[in-house]
């Protein structure tokens, strides 16, 4: 685990130094607050993704599901009000996550197929509901969720911090976390030890879905409208933060703490590249290279395990 | 339970995996504090029969009686609750968890943080208990906090043995427990089997090493083609005879009589 203890922190410091030399604005309080705000959404999806990956799965549907929830929660909000809309969004997340979980744990579909199917279905429903148009006229108070502050800290970042701490404790201190690791490490061993594997798998997917639901609601608040395309790329970003942090795909190795570093690294990288005017298109290319590289390096370091 | 009645009885167990008939009406009895050697050729159905006893597989037909009561196991959790433990042939360890995590997998010790709401793993207690278990079994391990993926094959086998024998088991099934052990370690395992018997624990020992079976077992049972071919007290047979029943040569009608009991 030297990568997450030494290598990645060093890379983060190096990136921060480089960007602050290239652009003095990097270290302004305003910009750092921006990084925190932008990283908040990624924190939520990456925490969920990490737990799913630790259990031996992974989720390609995050982005489209965010779009679907954004649209659906906005519609409910317009019809019935602020709180019911937000609640509907979060509950939809739980339901969709649990459905992915049932496909993986009960129907034994490979996570790749299950979540690709969910991605397609979610996109379809989102476009049917929205007709491809943004849903506006959301309640005024709703803006506070994405733009508000708690003691000068952006509210989304506070939510993200709470989620990080909660997920960390859950994975390290509880039976639930222990079983998620065991299932990811050797599902057969977990079964033989009497762990109700299917139930725990569905639970971890549902929990991930809950975080995706929260992310969708916060993102909708920041966009001040519901969009079917709101979460574009979120699945790749969350997988990237997970693997850059050093959590291995399909081996039950890694941690939420690793992913915190992965999120910080991604946040600084994206923000820094924006500050030095590298276009989003090039950033997409970079993301692809980084994901492939991170997984390759991880496999290379653990060959023969 | 009447005195002398068997602890475990499996009757007419049938199990097919698709077209493969792994078990075709196998019977097995195990007394209290009895060591039963279970032998047979590769693919004879030994592991499958034991996995049915622990609730990993459910039989297509047949019944299991424990302490005189018919039981149906839906998961290994059910059999564990009755004190049936198994060391699986492939060990079934989680390589990413440490020794403590594997020994206590499925029966973690917890402490209350908020009563009824939140329980945390009691790592300190599990750590201490694991050390005690390893000490008692004279297993040396540099660190109980190392992921088992980093242990040697023999050490991994020791972890699997430790977790099966240390929690008030009444029946311990050992599926090839000495496969990756050095000669000296094999002796330790056989001594452990005798020790378990002395503590009134029953043991089913699966082994391809007949000399091990003849050293510790009270009875030996041969499975062939998913059915019992021989079931006898160790004193009433010889290794040569057992080998004959395993390979099925020259036993013709005899095997029928033996399995019909
Ligand atoms: N989960 C399974 N799925 C399909 N077939 C299985 C399964 N488990 C066992 N079998 C088949 O059932 C038969 C009996 O296998 P089993 O593992 O019980 O044999 P065994 O006596 O333990 O052999 P060995 O000495 O090689 O361990 C074999 O033909 C095997 O291929
Ligand atoms: Mg076997």
C-alpha cells in the first residue's frame, strides 16, 4: 500500500506546487473553496463506487442515473414541493441501486452487463419524462442546498465530508464493512462462513444508490434545473477516483481513505488544468489515460498476489 | 438422544450437478467422539457429501439427522449453529482479510456503541482471542494482522484449521487438511484430531493418505461413484482392502452388500 501512503500524496503535493507556480490564483481561498465545491459531488459518487468495487462489483450507470433522478426529482418537486422532491430523488437512488444489486447478486449478471442495462434504461426514462428539455421553475429555497454555506464552508462539501467519515467508519468498524471486504476478496469463503452474501451485496448497492441519489439532488440544485444529461461522465470519474486512490477492481483491496486521496487528486488536477486553460476535451483524453494507467500500475504492483 | 445413538446420520443422499451425479444414495453415520476416515477416488463425491452436511449444497434427496432430529440446512450458518465446522479443501479464506478477520469471519465479536443501533467490531478482543487460539494449537505466526494472501500455503492451512476447531465445535470435517503441510506439521494435525476426540468432538477426516486415516480414525468409509462402498471399523480391515474398495477392483457384489448395510 505504498502508493496510497506515499506515492499518491507526493503526486498531490507536486500537482499543487506546479499549478500554484503556473497560476498564482490556485491558492486563493476562493479557488480552494471552488475545488471543494466541485469535488463534493465526486466525493459522494466515489464513496459509493468504492464500496461497490470493494464488494467485487462496479457501476457504469452512475451518470445516467444521476440524470434520471435529476429529472424525476425535479418533476416531483414542481408538483408537490421541495422536501418531497428531494426525498423522492434520494429514494429513487436507493431503489435503482438495489435493482442493480438484485441483478448482480440474485440474477448473477456480471456488473458490467447489469449496470450497462441500467444505464440504457435510465437514459430512456429520463428522456421520456423530460422530453429532452430541462425542468425549470424549481422552488427558490432549493438553491441553498448547492450554493449554501455552513460556517463559510460550501454545504455540498460539508455533506461530502460527513459521507466520507460515515463510509469510512462503516467499512472499517462494522460487521457490514467486514463482510463487504470478505465478499470482494473471496465470495465463496464468505458464503461458507455463513455470511448472507446476496443480502449484503444488495445492501451495498442500495447504499451506493442512496449516495448517487444525494449527489443527483445536490447537482440539480447547483444547476437550478433538472437535466437528463446532468451526470455525464460521473461513472468514469467515480471509477477513476477509486482506482487512482489504489482500490483494486475485483479484489476487495483498498479503502474509503484511499478514495479520499483519489478525489483530492482528481479535484486538483481538473481545477489546475482549468486554471491553465487546458480544454475539457483534452481533460477527457487525460482521464482515459489516467484510468488505464492507474489500473495497469496496480496490476503490475500486485502481480502474483 | 439415547446413549450410543449416532450424532450425525445422513441417509440416501442424492445430489446432481447438471448431468453429473455426484452422489447416488450415500449414507453416513458418525458417533459422538468418533473419528471417521472418509476416503475415495477423485470425484467420488467426498467433498460434495460434506458440503451437504455443512449446508453449502442442498441434497436432491435424502435426509440428515442430527442428535436424533431431522434437520435441513439452508446455509452454512445453520450447520454452524449446531456446532458443525468444516475445513474446506480449497481452504475458503478471504485473501484480503488478515488472520483475525478470517478466523472470526461470520462470527465477529462486537461491542455496543449505541445500544441496539450501532455495534462496532471488537478488534482488540478478536486479536487477543486469535493469539490464544494459535498458541493453544502451537501455530506460530509472525503477525495476526497480515493479510492471509501473504502467508505460506502451510500457514494458510493452519488458519483454516484454527478457525474450524476453536469455537466449541461438536463435529469437525477436515477435507484434505494436510495437503500442503510438511511431515512434522502433518503429525501435529493428527495429534489435534486425537485431542478433539478426547474432548468429545467428532471428526470426519478426508484424506488420500491412507496411513493418516489408519493412524487416527476409529472407522473408515469408502465412497465410490457417489455411493458407500465400504464402512467398517479400522481394526477390521487393512490398507490393502481399503485400496481395493477405492479403486473398485475385485469387489463385485461385495460392495453392494457393504453399502446396503
Ligand atoms: N459445484 C459443483 N458444480 C458442478 N459439479 C460439481 C460441483 N462440485 C462437485 N462437482 C462434481 O461432482 C463430482 C464429485 O466431486 P467431489 O468434489 O465431491 O469429489 P471428491 O471426492 O471430493 O474428489 P477429490 O478427491 O478430487 O477432492 C465431480 O464429478 C465434480 O466434478
Ligand atoms: Mg474433494
